[in-house]
């Protein structure tokens, strides 16, 4: 490459000449094209292209406590507006979604507190967010009730985590709930590590009381053909990752299994690649596995998703305009409902 | 580490309690697993009592509210 090819585009400095909309600010970031601002602007462009691509299925991977931190309503609204097609999430995020759906709250707290004082007050801390213990207890009681009901309906048959999420969403009536919004929009939610959350503890309460007979059965392996089936039907796959971990790899592995790979990818993380964990692994590393296409439209933002993701969503919504309607893709009804023996 | 409040036995200093309707009522896991009513008064006590290893404010707050 020659010198004049390298020194092609000068950095344009951010100019705020009065009130700016979110997308106007993002476009200023694009002009600078530098560091985190440049990557955020690229992420907005990629997400816009995913949404305008009529043959793309948009997957969202959720890991990290973004629901306690305030992204719940945004994700629910995006599901209803068909701005997301499939969610793959940690159990914890859906636990916190259910806590609020049942009338519980997350409270603004502080990271620099006496945690033993919190313990003595039956209050849990998620960085600078506090959750009262009784909200978990009320959740457990309600979940046991729901599990009893679902186990009776399935009568020994197993559910995938997608079926499980749908059954929960069906039983919640909070319009701001992600599970409820996904149920209404018929958008699948996968919770591959479902037992690693309060959903698992509630299972113990439910199953113990019936001596582990006729208890709810959630079969994590059932997710595998279901999510691969979604990738198979999709001409192109787009992936937005918040955090990473199991949810990110669930999407990537499904794309790999179909040999189709991912076409668009935005990863928002604070993790580093050196320890070899997936949450910090670069998208180039993902290319080496064949999970992401070599020529994929991609960027990785090292930043806090509680700031980055709402900006990305707001910018895309503003660009698409009020009249933009996206065809719903890959709905749960296409996948066989109910359990199997 | 301090022992549970004054050697007095209450549901609110039993190891099986969790906050429920703070500070008046607690949830008892042990009772729940035995299909007994799990919602009990913080200042009551039952045959399932086992002292908690770590102290909380349930008893003092429940007593203060009761005054």
C-alpha cells in the first residue's frame, strides 16, 4: 500500500452547533471516525444495514446485568417493533425482567458501600444497583406456581429454553417485560444456561416439594436444532452482542453449524481478548472459527452497553423513520410448539 | 462475628428465613419445602428453628416497628 492510500481521509472534528438529535451526534462521530466514537458510528451503520436487509435475521445476545441497569423497556419495545428477531440471553437477565413484571424494582444505589450492611438489610448489590431480597422471594413463589402449572400442561414432556421463555411470557402481563413482548411478538428467546440463575433455584423449590416426580423438564439440547433451524431458514444472519459469554457463542455456533456464518456483527463489551474467553474475543478470532464470514460487516466496541446500545438503537430508529416497517422474521410459531416425550 | 440476637429464638434470626414483607414477615424455606405456610411473622418461632450464622436487622427492625 502506498502513502497516499494510507493518508486518505482527514479526521473531521466534532461540531455541536446547537441542539442535536441522537443520530446527528452519531454522524458527527462518524466524521471524526476515531476511537470509540468511530466504532459507535460504524455500529449504527451496521445495525441500520441489518434492518434494511430484508433477508437478514437479527439476533441479540444478552450477557451482563443490562436489565437491572435499565435496558428492559428498550429491548421489549425493539422486539415489538420487529427491530430484533431472536434474543439469546443469560437466565439472570430474564429473572430480573420477571422480578419487575411481578411488581418488584431495582434501585439506584452506589458501588462504594458497606456490603455487610447491605447483607444485614437483606439487600443485594449489582455494581451500583440494589435489589431487595423480598423481590427474589416473591419471584420464587410465583415461579414455583408457574412451574407447577407448566409441568402439568406438558405432563412429563420436555421444553426447550425457548418454550420455557414463551410459557413465562404467556403468564406475565407487564407490557414492559421482555418476556411478555417476545411472547406477543412471537419472537423466540433462548436461555441456554437457564439453570444458572434464580430460574434454577426456583426449579429446586418446585421439584423438591413434589419429590422430583412429574417436575418441569427443560432440555437445553432441544435448543440446538431450534436455533440451527432459525439460521438455516435465514438467508443472512446479523448479530448484536452485549457482553458475550454463552449467549454470543450460542448464536455463533448455530451459524457455524449451518455453514452459513454471520454476515453482520456488532459486539459491545468491556472484556479483553488476552484470557481467551469469548466475551473479550475479537471478531477476527471469530472469523478463524468460520462462525463469522471473512467479509462480514463488523465492529467491536469497547464500551459500556448501558450507554452504547441505547444510542445505537435510537440512531437506527431515527434513520429508518416513522414509516419504516420491517417484516417479522423467524417467529416462534414456525417452530413446533409444545413438549415431546 | 456476633451470635444471633440475644439467644432469643425468632423466625427472624433462624437460618431458613428470607425477607418477605419487611420487617413484619419473613419467608421460611424449610417450611416451604415441607408444604407448610412459608410466610411467618418475624417475631414468631416454630419447631423448624435453627440459629443463623450471620445476623441481620430483621429482629431489631420488627421490634422497633412493633413499639
